[in-house]
């Protein structure tokens, strides 16, 4: 075989795939809203534990 011992590198980006960097989602959520939502869930669970203790 004539191609024995040869290594072929992929063309383009060196084998790396690039995806669209400006992905547009239907849901645009601000990071501070996510943090507020998490804090609200934690507060809700703590209030439930105060009114309905387990064990």
C-alpha cells in the first residue's frame, strides 16, 4: 500500500467543531433572577420546616 505510515490531519479547525456562539433562546433569564429564585425556594423550604417540622 502506498499510504502506509502517513498521517492525515483533519482540515479546517483542527478537528474541533464550532457551534453558533450567539445562541438565541426563547427564555432569556438574567443571572440575578436565577439567584433570587433559588433564595426564594430556600426561604420557602425553611418556612415549611418551621410550620411543619419533620420528626
